[in-house]
C-alpha cells in the first residue's frame, strides 16, 4: 500500500461544510419526523452497545448492570441489543451473563480513553481483553499524532492493533470533539478504515464535546467515498451524549441519508449508550398510545 498521506489525496471533502448545513437544516429535519416510529426505536435498540464505563464500576455493579439489561429487554419486549460494553477487567463477568443470549461482549482497550501510551501496551491490553472473552474491541485513535498530521504514525498504530485483534470486531474511536475541523475528522475516518477498522466511532464520552450531527455527517461521507473507491463497507458507531430517543433517530436519519438504508443494521451501525434505553421505552409507549387513539 502507498503511504497513507498519498492515499488521502484521492478523496475529497472540499465544500462539504455547505452541503452539511443544507442537509441537516432542511432535508434531515423533515426525514427525522417521518422516521420517528416504533419500528425505528426498536431498530435503535437492536443496534445499541449498552455501556457501563464508570470510574466506580465493580464486579458486582457490572453483574447487576448486565442482569438488569436482560430484565428490561424481557419486561418491555424489546429486541436484544447488539452488545454490552465494559472495561477489560469485567469482560469475563459480562460474557458469562450474556452467554445464553445473542448479545456480544465488547471492551474498551488500548489505554482508553486517551490512547496515550506505548503501542506495545495497547496491544497487550487488547489481547488480554480478547483472551478474557471480548468479541469486540473499542480503541481510541492517537489524537495527538492526528492533530500533528503524522498520519503514518496514526495508521501504523491502528494497523498494529488490528493485527492484535484478529477475529474480533474492531471499532476505532476518533474523538471527533477534539479534532476541531471537517478535514481532520474526514482524514481520521479514512485512516481508520484503511487500517482495518470494522467500525469508526465518534467519541469516548469522556471529553466536553462528543457526538454531533456535523461530525457524524462527515464520517458518513468518508465511509461513502471509501466504499466507492475500495468496495469495502465500514460501520459507524455514534457514542457520547446519546440519551434521548429523538437524538438516536436523528443520527439514524443522517446515516440513512448519506449511506443508505442498508447501513442501519447492527453489522454496520451502533449507538453507544448508558441511559438511552429508558427513554426509548417511554417513547415507544407514547407512540403506541397515539397509534391506538388514531
């Protein structure tokens, strides 16, 4: 493969800002209203990475978190979520509880949330999480190198992590709120895709600015161009501040608008959330009541 810097020049994000503003203000807002249905809220649930990444997590709290998830799904007759996401030391606990279901176990690894350590340590943590039972790994891109435009370093780091994560789903967190501009988010998306990411993900949820409609649009456009050039499909995960059903549907609508309906499956679309499910349950009930009255 040619140097990643050269590869990036074959893609184009010029004039994307004007298109984003028009689409988000005009087209997407109209489509969100039409997309706010029980069917799409259930789809959002099936694409959810149900997440606990608290400083105070313990073995007991993760047991309760995982067990509570299964109770909620059964009580409210919801589809299974895509995955449960925890810190590496709790992977075995979560995996054991999820074993009877089709719900996958994901772990953040590679020195989450900063990625500010030696590549060898990142690889070791990823391997240990996988050995503990993780079926998916969420890892953070090297934001500092990215902002310095040391794209080869970013690519090499991610490529090494991809090699260490053979056989499992790899999601690369771009931390878009720290990347500041469209071009950097666009390039970060492409570097992660070329390095072998199965998903690119907006945020860790640990910084002041997390997922935004604008950053998600840019990531989708990068993935659209990547697929057009390479024939490869890379998924997208929205995470960081998605607590309301309305927000989830808005992001789903952006993905549908830029990438198409086929992207909205757990294989290529995820929502990372800790508190979203309760609002989805509330909104499904409200919509069902409206439908009954109509």
